[in-house]
């Protein structure tokens, strides 16, 4: 590239003398002070240091160790470090309790904190309608959506229901005669069932248990007829021939279970996917949000993430940045609210 003389270089040959020189120095000094002041103001408005983050990040998991959210958080930190996407310190902290509300309340109370982020699941959306809580997803700063869980509809291996059509036909012949186990009305499994009942014009008998483990035990013990589960929770039992999957409640078949059809393929227009992503506290600085959105975009596009988390857990990859993530949560909230009202539930 050719070199073009700048204004300062051209002025060297026309160096002013006397008062003119002193005037030039004064003007230059004023300009420098003005620029420095503008730079300081910009830094203050941005609210984060140039070497952000200059201290450890706290990644809050509002659920117990060993669960899906905890697994996601620890996979995130491992891949970020190994792939060199983010090599500074991230401390994963479990703050479980109250169906996620304990950890969520903690993060919601850290207004303007640019060093705290939190794992998110659809529970923070459903809780608004089924629990007596003042905390909603709108109290947080959206950063990135990372994945979606597609629920499987499962039966025992020796179940008389060989297909989803068999189950629907039995439910039509005997209303409330087919039992569906779940972890409580208002949860993801009951919302999926509500969609199926509405779309297929059937009525099943919903039986509530305290945990997903109890649901699976009841299914294997012959105490209920059908249930739903995240694919990674039951893949081992499917491979062992203890459980069969009748359908997947997502928009596409799962790569690891290519023979299991979607509900939509069978004429049942029902989809329920659990969202997994990252939120920040209220009033998080936009520059910090942009920083983390880019970090998680790079994570989402990495081969390690796609193989070690998405494929390994039979999830659907679905990165969204802050604005699109907010819109997706708004849409999910509207859907959940409608279903909850149709079920006659809700605290609002």
C-alpha cells in the first residue's frame, strides 16, 4: 500500500512560529484532553474493563449436581478451555432448590453484575404459571440459546402398544383407561400430553410422581402404561430391550433412533422441546452480553460441542443470539400459558 502524507506530516514543512506555534500547541492539548475525556466516558458507559472479564465468572446451575443442567454447564467449561475459546476461570456453582427458583432468585438479585451467568431450561418459563413465584424469564438478560431436548414417548418392551396409533386407539376406546406417568401437572411431560390429547381428541389418565426416576420405575414395573423422557435418560434401556420408543415429540427424527417416527409424521400436530441456554442477571451491560453471545456462538459451532454434547445427549442444536432468544422465549411462554389455561391450572 502506498503511503499518503497525513495532515501532521504536511504541517511539518509549514511549522508556525511565535504565537502561531503556541496556538497550535494549545489547540492540540485541548483536543487531546477532549478525546481522553470521551474515551473515559465511553468506558464508563460500557461498564466493563478493557480486559474483561478481569476476574472469575460464576456459572450458576439452579439444579442439583448430576442433572441435565449441571452436565451442560460442566461440558461448556471443559470445551471452552480445551478448544481455547475462553481460557479464563469459570466456576460452576450449583444452587438447587424450589424447582430451580432458589438459584434463579439468586441470579435475579445480582442486578447489573457482569460476572454471573446462569443455565436456563424451560422450567423457568413454566414455573411462572404453576408455582407461586415472582421470578420469570423476563427478569433476566438473554445471552444464548444452545440446544433443545426432544421428548420421547416410551412404553415397556412387552407393551401391547406397538405404535403410537395403537396407544391413541386404545385411549379413544377407553377414555382415561390408558395411564401416562409424569413428574407433576404443569411440567414438560404434562404439557406434551395436553397437546396430544387436544390434537388426537383423546383423554389419558395422568399419574404424577416425584421424579423422573420414579416414573421409569413405575413404567418398568407395569404400574403405568406410557411415559415421556429425554432421550439420553432412556437410551441405555432402549438398547437393552427394556423400553420401546413409540414416537419423538420433536420436528425431526433422532439420528440415534432413526426408526422412531415423529408425532407429526403420524398426524398428531404436537411438538414439545425443552429449551437449554444461558441467561444473565437483570441490567447486564450490553457489551458483556455481546461478549458472551459471541463466546457461546463459537462454542455452538465447534465440532467438540456438536459431538460431545448435542449428539451424545440426542439433542437438537439451535443457537440463538440475545434478541432472537428473547423472541423464542416469548413464543414458548405464550404456548405454555395457553396449554396451562386449557388444563385448568396455574397460579396467575
